[in-house]
C-alpha cells in the first residue's frame, strides 16, 4: 500500500513561539485532508509542545536528526530513546548533515539502526551533488549511500527514502519529474538487490528539492514517486497545505488502487 506521504522539514527555522503559531495555522486545514500521511519536522526544542498541539489529530511528528547512542556523555546530542517519546519519524542522512556536520555513510547506518531499534521510522535522504550529477556519477553515489546506510539493516517497510539531489535543495531549481523518476527507479533496483523485490516495490520513496505548490504535480503525478520532502515551502502555511492537498487529490484520482 503506497499511502502518499508529505513531510515538512522546517530545518533550523522557527522559535518555539513561531512554531506554535505555524502549527496553529496548519492544524485545521491539514487535518481535513485525508488519504495522505502528513509529517511535520520542527526543531527539537518545539517537539514537545507541538506533540501536545497535534494530540488527537491525524498529523504526525518527526525530528530532523538524532545521535545513535541511547544515553551518556555526548554533550549537546539527542538520543533515539528521547525522540521515541515524542515522535514517529526522524530524518536521517540529510545532505546538510552530511555536508556541514561531516556525517559519513557509516554514521548514518548507525543512526538508522538505532532509530529502528527504538521504534522510530527513518526518513533516509540520499542524493548527488551537482558535480556528481554532471559527470554521470549519480547512480554510483546513490548506490554507495544506500548500501552504506542500510548495511546490516533487516528488510523493513518502516523506512521512507527521500531522493534529494543536493543541487536542487534550497536553490529554486528542482529536478525534472522525469529525472527524479529515473533515479527513484534506480533506488528501487538497489533496494531489490539489498533486500527484496516486494519491499523495493512497496517502500515509499519521495522526491525533495525546491518542491512548491507550482511544481509538486510534476513529481507526484508519477506512480513511482510517493510524495515529497518539503523544506522552504513548508514554512508557509498556505503553500504547504496546497502541496499536501494537490498530492492527496492527484494520488486519489490517478492511483485509486495503490
Ligand atoms: P527545499 O529543501 O524544499 O528548501 O529545497 C528540501 C530539503 O532539504 O529537505
């Protein structure tokens, strides 16, 4: 079952007061859109308050990162155990974590295993940088990232993969729908090799990178793309609601049996 999926990655934006206001605006309109999983990923400091606001609604909560140890002397880090009380999802392997915080495939692998071990569902991000794309290395990079992140991880439906070409993130230059479909098909092939065909076909795979309400249909109108991971546009309530509602209605019309 491919339940469509849209996640909002607020990144390092919003104070607690701003986050409270944004969720307050989103709550009504987002709750009324069904047939789609909606996940908000605010900064850590707002998780607890937003969990309370979302209580009883059909909107889910995710974190943007975590460390892999359960507890201990790791000043400044947040553990899977702590997050498991607060949210259902956690974004792991985001290109900004890889780039600015030097997260390796090995570290991301440890995080994926720790998340699953604590009943958190990872949203695993993979994607190539511009140079790799231009020199035809996209598939090589994606394969390395997937293999690295999923080593010794048992086949599971509890992972969502987000294909996010790094050159498309925050640049206003989204990939084309076709390009995204090609890479997402490749991701399904790699998952078949690593796990099995059944999981590869059923796993939800998103596109991310400059998604907005004007281009979202270009991606979600393809059966291979189950939804989107939205950064910048998710900070504007109207824009995000529009993205979720277009996705839900396209998926309902185009793939009613999915
Ligand atoms: P963007 O970010 O939508 O602002 O490009 C997407 C992401 O980084 O997840």
